[in-house]
C-alpha cells in the first residue's frame, strides 16, 4: 500500500468512524431514556413514552453536537493545541539542552529524508514515562511531542526508532483521522462532564416525587462512562493496526530494528503512562499506552500488546534492507539524479510514486550527511530568527549578475534593517558555494523558526521575498519554486485555521489545471538550446496520456502557455483533489520528467515543489557523485 492508498484508506476510516460514533450515540440515548423513566417514575408501568424519548434524543444529540463542535473548532489550529493541552512546551533550539538538541537533530534528519516540512517539537517536561505522539492535519502542519522520560532513558538509535514511528503516522494520514477522533469523542465525554456537575449539586431536589438531581447526575456519569468505553472501543478499532504499520515503517526508515526493539524492551520494565488529564482524549495518538492498564485491556486498549509488537518487529525480514546499498556504496560513476535507485535510468514514474510519503535508508543517510557537512554559520543560522530570515532573502538573490543583485539589495535596504541586509549578503556568499540541491532542504530547516513569527510577520516575509524577485526584472524557475514552497510551508502560521478538504474527485474537474502543470514541466525539461518544439509537445502529450480518461478529454495541439501566476492558481486547485487523483497527477508529472531518462536540477526542484504543495512529500533526488559543495562549473541558479 503506497502513500496515496494510505490517504484514501484514512478517508474511508473516517466514514467508518462516523458510523461507530453514531452507534455510540444511539446506545447513550437509550441509556439516558431509561434513566429518565426512573427519574420521573414512569417505569415499570409504561416503558414507551414517545414524547419523552424524542425529548431525550434531541437533548442528547444537541449536547454531544455542542461538545464535539466546540472541540473540533478548538482543534482547527492543528496539533499544537493537543501538545499544549498535554502540558507540552515548544522546544526551541536556543533553549534546548543536549538531549533536546539531539531530538531536534533526529527530527530534522527524518524531515529532510522524507521531504516534509520540519515539524515543530513539543517537550512534555513533567512526563517521566517513555512516550511520544504526532498530531496535525497534513504533513505540512505536523507537530511531534516527546516526553522528558523518552529523552532521559533512550539511546540515540532508540529515539530514532520512536521518531521514525511517529513520522509514519505523519506520512500515512493517521494524524488527521486521530484529530477528528478527538473532536468527535469529546461530545460523548461532554455527557460525563455534565453528569459530574449535576452530581456535585447537593440538596437541590430532596422531594420524594422522583430521583434527586444529583442522582440523575450520577446516572449521567454512568452513561457517560458507557460513552467513554464506546470511545475507547472506537479508538482501539482505528489505531491498533496502524501501530503495527508504524512500527514496520520505522524499521524501514532507519534499517535498524534493534532501535525499536530496545524501546519495547525498556517499556516492559518501565512506564508509558501519562499524568496529564488530557491523556484520555489523546491516548490513541501515542507511541505506547498512555493510560492505566485495566482488566479490559485486550478489548479497550488503543495499542497492541508489547509482546506482539516485539514479535512482529523481530519477525521483520530486514535482510532485504541490509542488502540495499548504502549511500557510500553506490558507484560514483552514476551521475544522474535519482530517487534513491541504482542508476538514473532505473528511476521510473512508478518508482517516484512509490517513494512519495516514504523514507529509504539512502535518503536518511543523505539527510544525515547533508546536515553534517552544512557550514556552521548556516547550521546555526536556520535556528536563529534573524539569520533564518536572512537565509530566506539570500536564496532569492541573484548571485550571477552583480548589477541585478545590487538592485535587489538596494530595494531590501528600504524595507529591512541594515543589520539584516548585511547578514543576508554574508550568508548569500556561503549559499552560492553550495550544491543547488541543498536549497530546498535549507528552506525547510529554516521554517520552524520562521513559523514562530506572527501571521502578519510571516506574510511580510513572503512579500519581501516576492519583492526581491520582482527587483530582478524577471521571474526564474527557482524564484517560483522558492516562493511556492515558502508560502506553502508558512501557511500553518499565516492561516492556522485553514484546512484542505477534498473538492474534486474526477479528472474532468481539474483537467485544465493538469494541462498547465504538465505544459510547464515539459518546457522546463526541454529548455536546452537544442531542444525543439516537437520535443516539448511530445513530452507534454506523453504526460497527458498518463491521466485517466485522457482519450475522452479535449487536448490542445500544442502545450498551453501560461505564466507563473496561473501555474500557482492551478496547483492550488489541484491541492483540493482526492488522494487517488493526486496519485495520477504525480505519476503524469514524473512521466513527463523522466521521458528522456534524465532529471535536471530544475526539473527535480519543480517536481518536488509541485508534489510538496499537493501535500505529497517526495524525498530528495540523490546524486551520489556530488558532495555538498558546488562544483566550479555548476550554476547556483535554478532555471
């Protein structure tokens, strides 16, 4: 099952979740109705009172709906809400201790290897147990939470296994389902909370005409307890198999089953429970069981038994992973950019599609090597506010034409402090000496710090980058990619309540947008002086015919022309397509790129930028021959 199938399965599970939720409500309505019969002394004389039943059902549905809608509204800002409710604090590099820095390094490595935005990391300082969670709606707004006990008791390999497990939840679409589960089940919990309030009201109804109000509150607590059990059953049904999948993915990512097994061995002797009162609502999100064990664990536990997880991880066939060539074992004669496969020509559209939302050991090793060889000034710069902004501006500077760069700097001095402009120039010199493929990861490394700005400041940053681009007098492909990625990555800060919903489920609805995207990719792939219009048209048609029902759709004789503004609007519409449609779009784009069995840096940047904006993260294209430093003859420009 690939990334898109996991996303589609998550959508189907959401429908099943709603069905189970509705069944739980029906059970609770019947329970409250029976309690009401005894409250008004209508039983056992007559058991059926339509008026009372309608009143009970209406009030119960309204109460649950109010509770659920309130929680869903609170969760619109994403996983950070869950992290803060659990007592987590945002782990910032400048305030992190040695253990925290190690955690941030592992998260950065995994993010770069998988092609997603570096998640914000929250530390649950008061929790001494071993546990972690991932929360968010999309890979672009994910957060990771880790308990202090996890940092204290686990080795780097073991911590890497836990983070790999959480990245599987990010990449497989589990987080969105988990957040919806928290929102829906809060409505059921609202019944219990209401009952607890009534139970605490003493002496308000002591007449013999019926049960006192506090007793009715006690009954609501019992009924809410039924809802609580139903909620646990739903969470168990949704999350158990996904935990097995996440364990297997963590081993695949790191090629190290011993790391995850070491965590499980320690959990057999230590604790994974949380003291936070919010643990009940978020229990299905955690790496290990966050609640106190009970007699009904086998039925209600959100996690499989540790013994079974150990058995499955120990039974994974890792010989195939061990046999895969490491980054240092790949022949230096393989010169073309690849997706982690041996030889440039072996990378097919199917390979690229299968790589979306996954991490291979080669990509993980590539990310580690990239970070270790990054100049210290940039490595520290991405973790400091002013330097991170300077890096974003430096990436937009023209480093080939001094006259254009001077025009850009003159404009920047009009809108930014002199110290920031000087820092931009300093870092620009270092960035220009790097391999062009470092640029996108550099953006992602700077994003966590940039997101700490207010929405207004993030918008101003994007406008400043746009202003630097405008100052060049022309928009290059790299400038388009930079603006597209930067705006997309900062959306959780600019508009935290925005959520991407599926609006398009058929190719007819987005056909013009697909044509625009494929046209641009075909032109970028054949931008060499010796390329002909026939080559561009052939690449374009080849991509178009990879789309479903292509024979039935209207196709232009020549690739449609468009500007970057129209392209951005087309990509934004494609974001609203269903996972299955996104899969064929990425496949068609990859087919257009790989038609000539070559992937230029410009094609790689554009393809990855389009896929990332569709929330389909593609790992970095690998080139074993190149190091981090730029060759003298290579150009720093992306177009």
